[in-house]
């Protein structure tokens, strides 16, 4: 599938793999709608993308907010949205007994509920397209449990279930649903975790290349799930 001229909406696009995905889609000639909480950093990514001669809108704000979701929906309605990339997320790393009720609410609202709510809002627009795609950045923490990451893994298992079920429901509309399950990447996701060495983790550019390449497959075939493990373990 040719990507040039397609419109892509990406959440969590100001840093890390979200930024790299945005830049790669821009290099393919895609127009962009970018979301993240940090407006200043998002503006920088917008300028980088626009230097590649594409159109780029930004919507800064937390996607757990109905107001932000409405602004994203409005921006998507003003274009011809083709690809949705659900990338925003946070990590909470604590022993099970230290997790609080607020921790649980915070991580589930962003990593699960916000992804589902945004997808629900944009689905009617995607159904009207002939080659629409939904890409959920899940994590290989959605494949197995991990010590001190019980809440994070729980959200990723939930997103995995939603991704699999969504794929079966929207296939009849010609919408592809791709689940991406990357291992550790050198991103800001680990900034608040003390003494966590990420030097051997993957370059997010590598993961971004796999994501964008997977979107180029013809409409007669699809890649449902991509597991990307780091070789340096």
C-alpha cells in the first residue's frame, strides 16, 4: 500500500518511539495529527515533520480528558483519517504491595481506557476509508508477567485483548488492526525508574521502521501481530 497522501493520527508523539514513527510517516509523504501532553516538545516534532513537506496538526493534552479526545476527533473529521496509532502510555514499576488505588486508576485510564475511547470515537471515520489501519503499541509485557510491573503488564494484557477482539470485528470493513509488541527501548518511559540501565535496549528508530513498513503491505494481506525482541538480554 502506498502511504503518500495518507493521514496518520499518533498519540504520545512528542518523544521516543512516537516521535520516530511520526518522522518516518512524514518521510513517506503522510500528513499528520500529533498528540502529546507537552506542547513545547510537540511543536518541535511538528517543525521536524513539516520540513519534509507534509501537513502537520498538533493537539496537546492528556487523552484521558474528554476535551482532548474531542479535539482529536474534530481534527480527524477535518481531514480524511487513514491510520490511527495508539502509542501513548505510562509505566509504574513497584512491588505489588506498594501499588496504590490511585496508581491503578492512573495507569488504566491512560494505557487502556483512553486508547479504547479514542478508537471508538474515530472508528466511524476509519470505516469510511478503503485502506484504514489501527496500530496499537502494546509491548511484550502484554505477553507475560514481569516482576514489579504488575499494573503495567495488566494494562498491556487488557490492550492485547482489545486489539485481538477489535481486529475480528472491523475486518469486515477492510480495516487492518496491527498489534506491536516491542521489548525494551531507549525511551523516556523508564525515566522515573531508579537505577534502571537501558543502555542495552533497542533504538526506538528500529521499532518505528518496523511499524511503518508493516503498514505498506497490500490490502490483500495483513500482519496481525509483530513481536520485536531485543537481542542484547
